[in-house]
C-alpha cells in the first residue's frame, strides 16, 4: 500500500515538473467572427442593424466587453439590404451607413455611445392604412415603411478580409386587435362577474406573441408648470397560438385594474409622493408584439433555463457569422377610460390624487 501511494506521489511530482517547464495557452488562435443583431419592423421609418465582432481574452472578459475597441470593427463595413419579391425579382437595394446612438442603457457592454448601421426612411411610406371604427369613423392612421409582401436579404462585406456575411427574412404582417371593439371608452368595474377578453388575429409570418395592457396618466407636481406623462403595466404575458385557430385571447379581471393602480402609482417614498399635486387619467393601451419564426427561436434559446440541464444549443440564422436577422411587429389599440371607472378610481381608499 505504501509503495502504491509513493508511486502516485512520484508521478504527480514528474507531471508538475514538466508543467513548469512547458508554456501553454488556454485559448485558441483568434478568428474573425461577425456578430449581427437586426430586426426589421415595417411600422418604423428607420431600420437599424447592430454589427460587432467576437473577441478573445485570457483575462476578465467583462472588462473587454466594456472596451469598444475589443468588439467593434474599427473600419467601415459594406452593408446593404436587398428587397426581393415573392416571384424572385430584386426590387431595390438599400445601402446602410454608420450612425451613432447616444442613449444605450448601462450594461456589461460599452455605453452610452454605440455605432450601428442604419438605412434611412424612404421619402414616402410604402402604404398608409386608415383605422375605421363604429359608424365609419376614422379614428387613426398607420404608416408602413417597408413592403410586407417582400423578402429582405442582408449582405455584409468586410473590405479588410473579403468575407461576406448574409441572412434573409420575411416581415411579420399587419393584423387586427378585435377586442375591445367599437366604442371610444373602456370600462373596468370593481366587482366583475366575468373576466374581460382581449382578442386579436394571428399575424402572418408571426410565431411568438406578447400581450401588454398599459394605463397612461399624467402627474402635476407642486412648483411645476409641466405635466409629466407616465404609464404602468396592468398585465403582461406571452400568449401561445392554438392549433387551428385564427385568433388569440387574453383574459383580465377588472378588479386587478384598481389593485394594480394602488400598488404601482403612488411613490414608495412619502416625501416624493407629497411632491405630486394632482394626477390625470389618460388612456388604456392594448399592445400586442409579434416575433417572426427565427426571432421566436432565438428568444426561446436565450431565455433563462428552468431546467437542471443548463447546456442549450445555440441558434443563429446568420450565414458565415453569428446572431439574428429577422422581423417583429407591434400593434397598438387605445381607448379612453370610462367616466364611471374614473369615479371608481377617485373613490379608492388609497388617495391616488386623480382629479379627472
């Protein structure tokens, strides 16, 4: 037994001696890997593509993330997006140029300035749709800056290496929020018998849906002449599209409106709340956000894991690079708050200072 232990000890000494005499590296040779993040939205007049490079470090990777020189190309790439018809005909080539944003929120990567690639809006929107409700009343207008019938191909050329990175996507198409329907107001009652249903159509090319219900209001502080406009989120949830159904729904109990207002509107700091002189109700906003199929997969892969198995596959639709080039769409419907709901809000035990 003693000879066995001595032999292991001798082997460890030899291994340690050899390791002291041999230099080795813990990382591979650097390779240029382009990382892309771009989401097209036909409702937005300007489109942005974020393009970075992967970086390599033997030291603290977070310190490298905070340094723009480590993950930002220091020269201009040749970036374009080609627009193609379903018949396979190229309609137009959009050339993207660099632009600097100055309001990136703090995080692990460098901020507040970042360089992105942007293609400017066309002179005129591609399509204009008028929102008609009730007795043929036009209640709004929507502008579309991209053709939802087209496909879009991203092409990135690196002038230093000659490498070409590509990807392509279709657009999530327009759809209707069908409930709440006609009528200018929406009412929440303190003692509901049944939940309120919010309903919308499936969006073509859309896969993942997020529902959000917002209450917008204004605040007027003592000593100020300006009203500050704010909102709280009454409800937020992912909604799955059922097989064979062309509509999706979210159910909301009216009494939650009042309890959420009591919990989220007053400031937790009494001194800050005392600065508020009055509040004013504004409108209820129904927001449905939709992700295209590839973007939906990208979200699912990168969501926090609830399983004991932490290793997950990567997802990328970038040819000769990494990342995502896809599309999204956000549909909004607004309603004024019903006068009886405003009175119920003013009569709550918690004084929320609403005047009208």
